[in-house]
C-alpha cells in the first residue's frame, strides 16, 4: 500500500480510521472521494504523523497529495442550518495544508449538492485550480426531511384543532337556536293556556 499514488474511496455510512489508513500511503497524489461526507476524513487530509522522539520535522501524513476530487457529495444543508457546514470544514482543511507549505494544487467538484457559484468562489484564494461542473443540485438530508415532516404534522394538528373549535362553535350556535325555539314554543303554549276554560 505504500506505493499507492491514486486512491478512490466511497464513503457510504462507514467509519474508517482515516489517519491510520493514510499514514501508510504517503505517496498518494490523487484522491477521489464519493458520496457521504465525513469530518474525520477531512481531518486526516491535514493530519500530522505521530512524532518520534527527537524529531522536529513539520509535515503531513499525505505530503504528496496534489489533487482531490469530490463526487456526489452534499457540501451544505439546504438552508445552512448547521453551525459548521461541511464546506466550512473543507476550507479549514485546505488552509491547514497551505500553512504547512503543502497546498492542494487542484480540486474537482463533480455533481456535488447544495452549492452554487458563491460557494465555489470561496476556494479561489486557497486552491490554484478549482474545477466545478456547474451542476446545481438541491438535496435534503434525512435530518432535514424528518424536521419538515414533524413541522408538517404540527401544522396539520393545529388545523385539526382549529376545525374542532369551529365545529364546537357551530354546535353551540345550533344548541342556542334549539333553546330559543323551545322557549318560543313554551311561551306560545302559556299564552294558549290562558284562553282555555277551567272546568
């Protein structure tokens, strides 16, 4: 594995020990990452190797990395609901590599979701060559979908409660009308009784 220079990984709900994995692949220069975003993966891109006693060397576990391609990844939530979005963590990682004097030379964003031109422009001063396919695709996360469903259920429940209140008001009005009719019938009966002869 130490001679691997091109690596494609598919992060699909799997937890990998990225730092340990990359530590044995110091010659990787082209890295392709597909699907799920993983903060540990980003941290590994700018992680430093474990120092040996007496060593003062400042480097990263991926010193030869020059090109990263992100494919079909959701880089942001739809409404930027997260305090730190994945794209923010990605920017921090690339800045750390610059601070170590090992910047990324190229970044490719292919069919990445929930980003636009403004998001891509944020990489302009960090990565010399940033390639974006200009595909704008909006996708909700499972958490966002469940929040929308809960919100919809709450709204339906409120509407149902309002309908119940309206129905109760209608029933109260009907009962008042019935009471009025009964009172009128009783009054007419009393007036009629006044004219009946007593035997």
